[in-house]
C-alpha cells in the first residue's frame, strides 16, 4: 500500500505539470494567432496606402482640369473620387494659415511677411491616411525675415543651391 500512496502524488504532480504545459502551449498559439492577424491587417493597410498614393497625381490632374474647364460632370467625378478616398481613411492635410510642420508640409518657397513659419499658399495638396502622412503638402511659408539663416530649418532646396553656388 505505501507504494500506491507515493505514486499517487507523483501522478498528480505529473498531471499538473502536463496541464500547465498544455495551458502555456495554448496561450502561445493564441498569441501567435493574434500576431498573424495584426500583421495581415497592417499588410492590408500598407498595400491600400501604396495604391492610394499612386492615384493622388490623378486626382491632382482632375482638379487642375476642373479649374480650367469648370465642368459639372468633372466636378461629380472628383467628388466621387474624394468620397472613395475618405471611405478608405484618407484626408487632406489642411495647410493654409497653419504653422509650418515639417512632418506634414514640404516648404518649396519662403516669402518675407508679417507671420513667422506660417503656411500662406499650397502648391500641391498633401494627404494622410489614418493620421499617417501619404504625401506632404508642398507649401509656401511666410517668415518675418526670409533672408535669415532661420529659413534653413524649413529645409528648402534654395538654401542648398545658394550654399553650393556661394
């Protein structure tokens, strides 16, 4: 009889050990499933963003054509295009009157004016998808004194060329 008493606790310990291993394996599997699903979701978002980014120049061209043609049918097509982009989480970056943000704006020109580091004109619209920038807005920035070295912080190409030539 003493042997059965000793083997019973060993069997219980072994049973408990195997049960714990099974629980860990199940938890690892569930974590793996979650990671795979998250990666699929991110891959889908990335592929959508890449495709949408390719269509943005088409939207630019349609809007430029509309400025010259002022066609009602073209206006409807542009609205449909923008509605589809909106349904995919794409929004236009608001720029005019905003403070220059190098994460959302690309300064192509700097003009001297009353405001400092303020966007005064949009040369090409920028777009973001779910708060991630797809394409920065190309903008004209107003600075209190455009000749100062402070304009270097805007990363404008003219400064690079001036330094190379000067």
